[in-house]
């Protein structure tokens, strides 16, 4: 969320940003927050003065009684103070709740380079698109025909959107993960396996749950959600903590399964790996000093590009526009991977600089001399294995029906060069 001090000092910047987003609905919130904040501060001052008066009254009453004088008026005044303090506390609680709710709902301030409108902007395209002289078999059909995946039995036990991966396909998934892990470890990332469930309070610190309400699985009998990405538990891991400046940036490579109630059509595939309820992903996450975050944002997208380039898969990088960016990120790149059967790009990576937005919600700071400031947080997919497997099967498919394994994965595949 946006720090209250920033709102007080820069209301015009927030209004301007909401207009860039086309978000007229939340524009009045800025004035409402400022009005309630002013009321709150006046009430808190009154409560402080009343507590001080209560303390002095106690002394005055004792002094009057010692002199044998009538302390009735002072006693009546002292009797009223606790009631007024209670009234003020109730008013303050209501004002604080309203301010916090609107603060949590205001989106992050966008970077100037975010494209305005509803059209994402292509930054660059990389890789060579193969020309096929045969009909490409869909990845789902290809996997089933070779007994490397079972969608029907997964649906039988879990419902649609789940799958069994078997044999060389399962090995391929592990190989993709290991490639991403090795690349990130060489760049100073610490490998981390996260919990698959989170409580509501830390989850609200990480993101606007309204953005995920149609996507997340809630465990109804417990205060727990299945994670949509390892970004979320990693972001919340240092909730309420203060880093030493010398320790930043802190770089994590998260390994987890991700759970999502994906909304919308599965496109041209009735069965497959592209849009599923459970998948595995390697995630990049960084806690950084504010002055370093934009440089690190470019480094993170470059890391993801290195993985896709190593896999020899054509892709493009797009700068996400104001109409599509969501609440938390100040800027977001996507990597979209080329799918030759459909002859179009499909999203495979999301790379965001969230600036201090998550850290303010989670109260994660660092010591800067005598001061404490909120860190910046950044996240990016390194690779989501299910989408990568689909891309490999359809981009690397041969005329005889086999799939050529990208050279970089052969060592991780125990020498298997083709399936």
C-alpha cells in the first residue's frame, strides 16, 4: 500500500496516477483519506490532552482536599474524562479502519515508462520461428499418445485442470527446473522451498486479495489459502523485520507448486498443460534498496530471457499497459512464448517491480544510517514448467512425431536427446 506520509505530501501524484489508470472510482478516496487522517490526528491530540488533564486533575483533587476545600467540580470533570476518551478511541478506531481499507485499495504509483491505455507494447523479440511442413500435434495429444501424461485419470480423482506427468515428461519437468535453478544460483540467488499455504493476514500484506479472489483456493475450515505463487510466502517471510543496509539486495529463487482456479477458456485444447489448477514454478524474488530496484528489475527480466534463450524457444518481451497491470506492480514486463500451432505468443513470465508497495503493507524496512526506510520488492517468474513443456513439445516437434530435447537440457535428461 502507499505510505500515509506519501499520501499527505503527494495527493496530486496519486490522483494523476489514478487518472492514468482510468480509475475514476477510487479518485474520491484520496480526499476521503486526507479528511479522515486530519480528523484522526485532531482526535488523537485531544485524547492526549485529556490523559494529561486526567493526571493533573488527580494531583489538583488531592491538593484541594488537603486544604479542606470542595473538590466536587474537579471530581465531576475527572469523571467525564474516561467517557470522552472512550468515545475518542471508538471514533479513532473507525477512522483508522476506513483509512487502512482505502490505503490497501489504492494501487501502486506507476513508473513513467508504463504504456497508457489498453495495448501492451512489445519491447523486443528473440529467437527464430520454425517453419513447419507438417501438422503439429497438440502437446496434450502428443503426451497422451506416448503414455507420458494422463489427464483422464487426473480428472477422475481431482477434476479437470489437473494432470499426471510420467516417464520422460516428468524428467523433462525436473530438467527445466534444474536449468533455471543453476542459472539463478550462479547469479547469487538463494534457493528456497516455501510453504504451500498462507494465513490471511500475511496474504493481505502481499497483495490485494480482491485481485486473486476468483483465482485462489481457500481452505474453508482454517485461516489458510493455497499459494498462487511462491512470490507470496517469500514476500511475507520477512514481515515486520528490519534489514541491515549492507545485506541488501537479498535474492531468493523460490521453488513451489502453485494453485490457481484459472478463469476462462482453455483455448483450442480440451486437455493440456497451459491453463491448469496446479503447476510448478521457479520464481525470482528480491528485497532491495529503493535506488537499486529499477536496475534489478531489468536484471530479472534478463535472467528469465537467458533461460528461454538457452531453451532455444522464440519469445517476445512486452511492457504491460496501465489497463492491464493490476494493483501491486509499479511496472511489469511479460515474456510471451511463441506457440507455432496457434501462430501466436502466449504469456509465460511476469516480471514486476512493486517498489515499496508490498513492503509498506508488510512493514519490511532497512536501516539507512539513523533512519529506517521501506525496502523495494521485485518478483519475476524464472520459468513455469508446464508452459515450458508445452512450448518445447510444439516448437521442437519433428516430422516423425518425436520431440527433440533442447541441447541445454540433455545433461539433465540423463543424456536423452529425443523423446
